[in-house]
C-alpha cells in the first residue's frame, strides 16, 4: 500500500470517530497485522504499534498520555528496559516485580489499575498519570518478552474490553516479532 | 531525579514557551545527555530522544507531524529500518539513496528540505508532510548508524539552526549508544 495508491502508511493511524470501542480496537489489530506482514524486526513493529495504540485511544476520546512498551529481552535478567512509545519522556528501566509494569511482567498477568496512586509501589514516570493498563507479551516458552503499557490522565481509563483486545495484540506481537 | 524529588522523567518533555529556538534546542541536548547518562541501550535512548524532539518542536509552535529515527545497524546492508518515533504510522524500510532519508544516509549529509514535493524521489509515508529535515548519525568509523528524521505540515519548517543543533544531537547519540 504505497503512496501511488493514495493510501499512505500514516493513514493506518486514522480511525473514524464514529466507530465503537470494539470496532476501533479491532481495526488496530488488523492494521498491526498488515504492517507486520513480512516484517519481524521488533523495534520497527513496536514503534508502529505504539502509534496505532496512541491514535486509536485518542480517536476514542480516552485521555492517554503515554502508550508504548518496556522490553525484557537482551538485557539484565529481571529488568525491563524502555522500548518504543508515544508520549512524554519515560523511566529507562523497571525491575521485575516493581510497580504496575514490573508486576505484570513477573506475574505474567494483565494489570488494569483504575487509580495508580492506590497501587502498592507505583512508579511515577509522569506525576499526572491517574490510571494505567499493562499487558505482558509472553513467548511460546512462557517467558515475558515485553509489556504493553498505556497511561491515562483520568481515573478508570481502561477496562476488561481493553484487556481483551490488548492481550490479542500481545499475542500478535509474539507471533510476528523476532526479539534478539 | 526520581519522583521523590518532585521531578518526573516526563518533565524532561516540558519546555517553557518563552524560550527562544536556540534555548529550547539547547535544553533538548542537555536533557538527552542527562537521560543517556549510564544508559547505552540504543532503543531506550532513541525512544526518549524522539519524545524530547517532538515536545521541543511543539513548544516552539513548529507544526511537526513526525519525529524519530531510521536505523541501519543490524539489518540488510544499505537498508534503513524504522526505529522509535512519535507521530503517525510510518514506512518500515527505506533503501539507501532513496528519498530524503536514504539520501542523507548514503551521502552522510544533512538534508534540509523546504518542500518535499520538489525533492526528487521523495517517499511519502504521510501525504500531509510539506517539509523535512534528516540528519545522519555517523559512527567514529564513518558508518551511517541511523538518521534523525523530522517532518512538518508547513513548508520551510526547518533551517540552519535546526541543522546545527540536530547534528550535535546526532554526535551525542553516537557517543552514548551501543548499536548492536
């Protein structure tokens, strides 16, 4: 889908405002599948995935202030390191088990946090964040490869619908990317 | 500078609106140096650098629609692959010598393009882009490691001042990052 067809890569980040949440997140998954077709480079794919997530939530009117990834591969054992994202500058490293990201990574369970200030050991990269969802990306061998992290300026920004679709995105990322 | 001091990582992306262009871009360089201190992971550092660039230009009132990196390391020879960025979804790969990014990478010279539609062989990832600056990041051995790429929705978005500061950023990135 090159520019000659009139469709540009950037158009994947355009979501119609009339779509329901489920329709928007389904479009996100379809766009990710199209963009990662024939592309296994994890940095490339997670960079575009960050953009898809950011623009999907903006189109839904969710007040996201950060959307991106922390990755575990290739680094010190049990440390997450900052990956591609959209939003303001972020903490570079997070220990497994610490905060929302570290807990999702070590427990291998999605964390939906309605109020980050009530979360034990919350790590504030941005003092304005009110709620957060973190979804672990698990390899076929059961290893935490990375986490999807989205922050919101409002309380209760995310729910079980987000969890369901973002876990599907995590599965697509595991299938499409070579983490090396 | 953890959250206990009241200063969060995200605050690096806050630039005062009263600053001149030179002061804002100088602050960008200082923030990059602080953030890359003790951190050599190129994905982590380029992800935060994308955020610093994006928010610096937004604070200056420059209508940027994309700010980020294409990298050459670890990939097929003479191919750039998409790295961390802020903005809409982007083309995954660019051949050396093709378009503004590929030309900066192969000539190892910054390209300041006032009107992308007049640039021979321009690759449109986003049909709305009007002007662009691309700065190569060159290793100590003279190899193109990556390029800094910033797009603008207005004509003549960038000039020699941007070139000067972004080339300094490119040097800092070469010194601080291990591309492997």
